[in-house]
C-alpha cells in the first residue's frame, strides 16, 4: 500500500513525523518536475537516500567536502565506467578516501537531500509502505526528529537569505577596504571571494563549490552582513533554460504520445523537451521517467555518433577576454572552465554536476557556436 499526496497539503515536517511515529519501513519518493529524491526508512529511522540530481551524486559530495580532487574523481569515474563498481569502493580501494569518508559523505548527502525538501513549496510525494530496502544501500542512521528541527530552522534562514539575495542569478562586488576584513573569513569564504571577484553568479558558485544554493547563499549572506561584499545586480534569465519548462495546454499523456512519435522519427531532442514538460505536470509519472531515460540515452548516442566521441578533446577557440564579454549560462560557464586542452569529453563530463545528456548538448551548442573546437 502506498501513501500519496502533495507538499501543499502535507509538508515535509508533518510527513516525516508521521512516518517516524508509525515506525514505517519503506521508501518515500518526492518529485518536483524532473527531480526525484528518495528517502529510505526502516522502523521510522532514515537509513539511506537517493537522488537523480547530479549535484547530489557521491562524487560531487566528496568534492564539496574536500575529500577528493576533480582529477581523482575523473580517474575513478573512468574505472567505474569500465568495471561498474561503486565509485566509493573504487576511491577507497585506491586509498584516496577511507570507508569512513564514504559513509560520512553518504550521511551528509542524505541530510542535504532532506533539507532541500523543506525549501520545496510544490512537489508530489508517494510512500511505498513495506517496500524492501534497496540491495545496494549503504546504511546510515538518522533520526527524523533531528532533521525536522534543522529543516524548520533552514526555512527561516532561507527567508533571511532571499531578502538580501533574491535569486541565484545575483552577482556581487567587493566592498571598499574588503582586504582589511579578511581575518574574519575562513578558507571557504575566501574561495567565495575569489568567485565574487570573477563576477560569478550564485548559480555559478554553486557548481564550482559543488554545493547547494542554500549553503552558497549562507556564505554570501555572511559576507554581505560583514560588509565585505555587496549585491551588484542580477544576470538576465537565459533564453533557453531547462528551469523554464515548455508552456503547453497539452496533458501529460498527450505530451508523452507526441514524444514517442518524435522518438520514432529520430527527433530525440524534441522528444526530450516534451517528456520534461510532461514531468513538470506529473513528476511521479513512471512512464515519463522511463521514457526520459530512453530519450536521454538516444540523445547521448546520437551526439557521440555525430562527431563528438568520448575520446575527443575540446579546445577553446575564444580568449578568456572574449568569453568575459558574454553572460554565459551558469552550466555552460562551469563546463567551459573545465576545458583545458587535455581532458577529453568523457573526463569533462565525469566532473560536471549535470546529466550526461545535458553536458553533451552544451558541448555541441558551444561547438556549433564557434566557442570551442574538437580535436
């Protein structure tokens, strides 16, 4: 038996309290648009989590906490692609991280996944009561009550941050005499100041810090509060943004029917756009989720066959000065910063906190726009 609903009628706090009090065992799946997060419970205790958000993959979490470097992640991902072994096991076997580091990262990822949910205003949920624990879950133990208290605190903090930093498109400027206040900052804040000096938006900082918007805004809010930096403005909304779903009057079922026809015709990008629009309407639609994976796999195969093989090495065709004059999409800016003339496409994709299909689409767009070339 499953329990279904919407966070507008039953918020995350009430939902977790109910599951903990009833000592439920099963999987709680919460979906918003194309993002799906899962919390695994046993007798009311949180013992694991999953997320299809690439920013919350274990490799990205280990990067954020400074346990590994991007070159180490890239090398481990290459072994993972060939062997299929877990990334954490590979890094542990190589002596790069300890087993305790992996468990710690998984625990912190679970907490971040849950805390993010407290900031979601609209989402659908479904609890699969009695569902067996996934066979590949690495067990952790988190009491629901502790995350509920922290989640409520974050809601209040988020309101404070957004009063000063209204969107992730905000960028900042260093205040006069900011160097005199450096003693009040830590290593992570100094890294943020470096990104401020480069004119990065909040979204760009999130990718480079391998962290959530909440954490990035907490660091920035503290620097604003100390008058070390100030909000300088907001970048325009990118013309083509996955965050802006296709506006349509069609139902999810109708969109999926059209998407299937597009797939049959080989129009994989068009099909993917319609599937994403369907998921915006019905995030927990199993058919749409399966079809999305199929469309993404076909998009990936098509790009690789059309002259962008995994072994190809991208190179910048424009100077840094020329690129600074363009307000790039945050994801494009991050991807471009990882093009060094040495890493091939597979290496670049392995360190990007994006879906492979999205990374490839950006690379193709940048190639077609003359920003990068392939050798």
